[in-house]
């Protein structure tokens, strides 16, 4: 199974939806809540060039945010990524 990391903030509907989808698929994920961590958020933004959360990584590859994950799911590609072994 893939390694999934999700960077979130509380009170973020898109973050909640992304986590719900992963949970419904039975995917274990590591969540990093960035509410009180401005330096970590800044480092993440510098790394990904994304200024919003959630930011979702599958096997250390950024797939994007919630809408990107939903798009992958609609294209039947999300499950394939989630089943891939972490290298």
C-alpha cells in the first residue's frame, strides 16, 4: 500500500473532504496540521508552490489538493496510486 501524507488546517472543508475520501477508501494516512506552524507552512509552500491546503502526497509525490484528488478518483487513477508500493 502507498504512503499517504496530507498537510491540513483545522476548519478547512476541503481538508475534511479529502480525509473523508481517504478514510472511506480504507487508506491510512499521516496528517500534518499546520495551524500553529507558520514556518512549516512556509517551507511547504516553497517546496510545492501551492499556497492552499490540503496538500496531498502519495509515495512522496505531490498529487495536489482535494480537487486534484477528486479528479484522479473520477478518472479511476486514485486507487491505482493508492495501491502502488512506496519505493
